[in-house]
């Protein structure tokens, strides 16, 4: 299969035009990133979004991997001298990895098996005679193959060896494996029972102590939970279709008559299924459904991550941030509007010290001295108590107090990134800084933390870690490029996610900035070591220079399109600044006149949109939210109460909600809406403010069940 065939195949499967697929693949091969293609090559891609472009790339990789495996198999069989024209044709037509591996199985080099040892003892001719199932003197024939010198001591030993060979033939028969695999896929039942000696330890898996469900209907989160419990030694798990149905199929397939030889073939069928086919196919199907479950879990995680990264920022404000604590006190920092650490100290408003008055005085003094505009409070230990304390403190100005999700802040504070940024401060100060910056600009701060540490998603430690990392990295890249990055203030971590940059160039940019001062314009990037024309093409449109000497540098207009804007301004006898300020001028631009072979209406419309709102942050506006002050602990809750909360995590089976106490509430997917809900993301988003009714409160197990039904 050549590249042209890949293009046609992908286009048909994804229901796209062949030229769309061809252009995208050529752009990707040339080093273009997905965000760049989606934003600045709309004419070439036919307006495909990032998801569609990613699908093209992923399917192409699958087909390339399949083709590489096909070539490896053909070479292996050919080297063994078994490659016939018919086999070569079958291998060439195989469209799935399952088909390829089934065709290869009889020729695949393998360690010693019962069948191979029987062949070494000279029993293959006997197996062929029995498999033919003709009427003959079975015992008399078998005796001829008894040979103690070859290890065949008796008639029974010869017959056992012949059956072992037949069993392996049956297990390696392509059509047989295809049909049995179909039984597993469509009729297989996933069942689990608790390991009796582990019953008490396995309480969190109690729903699966005596569980049975068709695998084709098993939700991804149930599959991952069951497999995790099995790995931890709490459950015994089985996946199989109806055994009688499978054996009946095998015997209809291979037992051709009713005589002594066919009785032996019948026995070989049973042995082949139980000893060879069943374990092999079960492993395949387990892996198949595990990969599907992984993919779903990774999609959930990535979508949560996207929503979290695109949380509305407070913006450039002077912020007082608090990392709450009881015995060790609350670590307080003051951050400038640009996020620089201006001051830090510790207050002890809670037990055991209870220095509430001193703490209030310190906070009031800090707010007045630094003209603080907002207070960020971590939502961990002592978070709610600290929020109440802050709200009872008198300040000389109106200051909003915002509870901030601090998941992963401790990971950041102990990281090499944090140590490099704040070498002279301990982890508590760094943690407070992270909390404050998350309020000011969640995206810029969260990119410094391993996404898996942020606390969204489901079963992230059970899924394919390489795929998870790739997906989350792409999600971060997508969000960073969607928002855009200020070149003169961005950290190297944030810059590293910009299209075409990466960690090395990001470090070079920061080093150049530190040595030479702020970049005067986008073009100055080309002075950065190793920052060539290709990197500039990919990155420039996503970087902003607000104080640039070129007006378009603060917009998402790509420098390659500056000449177009200059021609527009010349056409109207005005400046670029005039176009950006005056809507009537923009409306009078005859954009059809600026269409060329490479620049079409999609790009021209994007340019006009950017001229109208250069560099506008696509994230929604920050909204201040406060929890119910009357709810302080789980004991303040009761059934039928209505509570306000913030969505903190979305899974395939439901939604977790912070209602302002230490325990999160949970809305099962069946309680999200009056109608059937397939995907929770269709109904709620991460960080969304919602109102829900309490169904039940289990104080002992610290569980709060909520409902959004009317």
C-alpha cells in the first residue's frame, strides 16, 4: 500500500476530500504543527479543525505501522521458504493487524510447544492421517509410530502427540481464529469475583465482587476499574463467550465424519480451544477493550485539562495569595500584577496558635501597603476556615477573596522549575506563589506542572502512559496557541508549548531576552540563536508583542499576512492603526480583491476579525464565585438541600463538585439531567458554577450525592 492509497483510505474513512488529506499530510511532513495548520493554513486544509487534522495524522500512523508490520511478516515467511503467491496475496489484502497476525501465526518463530516436540518425534504424518478422518485401522496405524528411541513409548503417547499437532493446526487456522474472535467481541462476557481472603481490603471494588456483563456493553471506567482490581489481587476476572457455542463451531468446522479418527479430532478441538485458542483470544480481546477504555479515559482527561487550562484569568492585578494550614500556619505572599514575588510571611489564625487578631492586622497592613486587589486562597487543608477568616477581616478597600483549586501546587513547589525560579525560598512560599498565579493566569501557571498531577480525569495511572502524555501535551499546546503568548513576559515553560518552539528554543528566547532586554517586535525573534525561518513561520502568529513598533505584532495576524494588511490600508489611503481603530474603514474593505492563489476568504476573514480585536483573549471573562457561608462542614448538609458549587472533575460516570467543604459532592451521570445523558461534557464544563440538590449524605463514608434533575 503506497502513500496515495493511504490518502484515499483516510479520506474515505474520515469522510473528507482527498485534497484535504493530501495537503494536511504534506504540511505535517514538512514540520507544520497542528495548531499552525488549523489557524494559518485553512485554504490548504479546507477549514479542518485541530481534531480533524489530528485524526488524519493518527490514522496515517496506524496505516504506516500496519504496512511496516506487513513487510516484516512477508520478509520473515519468505526467508523461511514458505511464501507462496496465494499467501502473499492474502497478506497483501489483510486490512487489520488481527488478520495479519493470524496469517503469520503458523510461520511465526516460537519456542518449543507440545506440537513441535511431537513433530520432532516423527508424529506429524500420523496427525495428517487422523486429520483426514478416513476409515482405517486406527490402532494398527498408530503402532507403526511407536518408537522408544524417539521418545514415543506407547500407542497412547503417539496418539497424544498427534492430537497435540492437530490442536495447534486448529488454533492457527485463520478463519477459526476470526470466528472465535468474533464470538469474544460480540458475545463475550466480562465477569469478576472477589478473592475471598482480600474481601475486606477490596471494599472500594465491592460493586464487582460478583459481577457479570457483556464486554461489548461494558463502560470504559468499569473495564479499567475491574482490571485495576485484578492487578491489585482483589478480583478474579474472566472474559469468555459461551464455551459450548465455541466448541460447537469448532467441531462443525473440523469434525467431518463419525469414526475413530474423527473422535480424536473432536478431542483435539476441545484441547485446542481450552489450552490454546481461549487464552490467546482472551488476551487479544482484553487488550482490545483495554485500549478502547484507555482511549476514552484519555479523551476525558484531555477535555478536562483543556477546560481547566482555559479557565478565565483574573488578569494583571496585585494579588495576596495564601497557602492555608493549621499547625504550620498560613503562608502569605504578595504578587505584582506581572506575578513577581514582592513579599512573604506566615500568619497563624487557626489552632493551635489561634493568633487571629495578629493575623488580621498583618493581612490588613499588607492589603493597604501593596494596594492588593484580590486574595487567592488555596482549597486544601484549612482552606475553608481561612476563607471565613479572611472574609471577617476589615480592609481599607474592597478586595475579592477567591478560593483556588491548588491540586498539583505541592508538585510544582518541589520541582526543579520552582527551585530555579525561587532558589532562596522554601516549598511553602513557592506553593503560595503558584496559588496566586493560578488566579491571575491559570494557563501560564499550570503549564509548569505535570498534567497528571492536576487532579482531573479518571484512572490516569492505569492507562497507556505514553498515549496519555502525548494527548495531554497536545492539549496544552492547543490551549497555549489558542490563547497566544506575550513574548516579553512568558516563562520558558509557557514558550516551550508555542507552535514550532519547544524547550531548547524557549530557553534560548529567555536567555536572549535576559541579555538584550525586551523584544521590540516579532521580527527580532530571528536574532535568537537557532531560531530559523521555519521556527518563525510556525511560532510568530501565536506570539504577541504588546509594546511592538509594529501595530500587528499584538494581534494574531501572521507576519506573512502583513503585506495584505498594508495593501488594504493603501487601498483606503489610511494607516494600519486606522484600520484597527475604525470599524467603518474595515467594513469598506473589498476583501474579494485580495484573494490570491494561496490566500482565500478564510484567511482574509480572520485578518479582519483580528484587526477588530487585536490580541483579544479568547477565554471568557472572570466571574467571582462564593460558596454558601452557612455550609462549613459535611454535618451542615441534609437531603433535599440546594447547594452551589464548582465542577472540579468530569468522568465518564459522573461529575465531582466542590461545594465549599473538604468533601466533594458527586453527581452520577444518571442525575445530571432529566433525559438520558451519554457524555457529561454535553451538560457541564470544568469550573462551571452550578446549583444542585442533595440526594443523600453519608457522614461516615464522607459521601455526598447530588442531583441536577428538576
